């Protein structure tokens, strides 16, 4: 099974492009694990990971209209990796989350 569930904040406004009139939205999402103390009493710092997010079709159109930097999202998708080669013929591997379902969440307030 290839399934990932992420909750985090959008790092930049979605970039929209079209391939054969099919909209594709791409943006970054930050997920954060809070600091904690492990069983040995060692305090582990907060950790933030960045994810490359891809939305297609109607989801991409929604992203273009409503998702902005700082938006809070809960999303479900699948991991996809692809390899590309730059001009110096160096191969790069990219891992992306292709969204199957998502929810735009209200911003959390510190009260």
C-alpha cells in the first residue's frame, strides 16, 4: 500500500502549469514534530520536514484559487519518485506526494 497522510503549513504559493490543458499545482508543505524528551531523558529538538506536493485537475484549480503560503492543510496522497537529469548530466531523484484527498484547515491560534 502506498499512502501518506500529512498535516502542515504551505511554504509557498502553489505554482500552476498546464500539460495538455490539464492543470497541475505544485507547492511545498512543512510538517513539524514538536520537541520531546526520550526514555533516556535526552531532550530532542523540534524537527521540521519539507514535502513536495502535487495536485491535479480540480484539486489544482482549487489550489490556484484558495491555497496560499501559510495555509494549513490536512492531505492524503501517495508517494511518487521520479528521476531527472540536469544539463551537466547529473541525475536527481525527487520524491513527491500526489494528493488524492485534502482539507483546508483553519489556522491554529495560540490561546
